[in-house]
C-alpha cells in the first residue's frame, strides 16, 4: 500500500477539518478495515501537506466520532464503525436542527420497519434469530422492574432486525434514529402491563421472521408501530 501520495484538501473548511475529511477519504480509498494501522505521523504530514498540529487536530476529530483510535506506542488504527454511537452523539442536533418530531419519526418507522421486517424474514440467519431471541428474553426479564434495561434491549431488537435484512444500509437507517427512539420510548406511559403488551407484539414479529413469512412479519411490525404510538 503506497503511503506517500499527496492527499488533496478540497473543501473550504479549516485545515484540521479538511485534513480529517481527506483522511476519511484515504481510509475508504485504501479499503482499510477495523484494526488496520494508519501511516506514521511523519508520512501523514507529507501526504496531507500540513504541519503536525493540524494533523493531530484532524486525528482528534476522527477519534471523537469513533473512526480511529490511538494505541500508546503503536500508532493510530481504524476502529469498527458504530453507527448507533455516532448518530447517538448527534441526535440532539438532529432533533432540533432538522425539526424532527414524534409524528415524523413514527411515520418513518411505520414504512421503514415494516419493510425491514419483511426482508428480515427472507434473509435472516440462525445467528440473527439467536440474537433476536436473546434480546426478547432480556426484555421479558426486565419488563417489570428495570425500565431502562427493557428499553435498551427493545432498541437492540430493532437494530438486530435491521441487520437481519443482510443489507447494511437498513442498519445505518435504524442507527440514525435509535437514540431518538430511546427518548420517545422514555415518554411512554410507564407500567408493566403496557410493556407486557409490547413484548407480545415483538414475539409475533419474531415468530413471523423465524417462519420466513415476510408478509406476516411486515403486518406484525405495522401493528406494533401503531400500538406503540397509542402508548405515548
């Protein structure tokens, strides 16, 4: 892998921001995977045509959004990209700057997640079913006395369903709204009977996905989203 080619800085941003964008382009162009090491600081300075200070600021930007990590005495490495974590940091801005409200989120969920459920029924693996089953069992275990844990496993059930489509773009879409969903979930009427009702809806979704019945899975998800809106 060549490391001394010049990387172009094209966007009219601050030098560290532009350098960070160029580094992202470098990682993508060279298909660096989680755990791969970036070139040394000296090599990156040459490639970007910047001094060490803006380079270090650029690397701090990438560390902050979870793209890279520094290992003491070893260098800078590509991290596994956790879209849920990235969007989770941005969700307050997404909600206020993009004027996102509950009605808009539920409309997106109704159409997006019904399609996800249908595709998951076609493409899910046994490993997906195992994770979905574990998340559902955790929801049942925490449904009475630990609302926050219940909510976390609920969100993970929906993220795993998106993974089960075998199309990573669906997981990215779900990750982009997961934190917003968590906030909305916290505004539901809070009692164990309503959680039990929601668990039953998840059981129907999982049963249809396990049976590879896409139409039934989609219908069960639509019912769940409608009922979830009613529980607000």
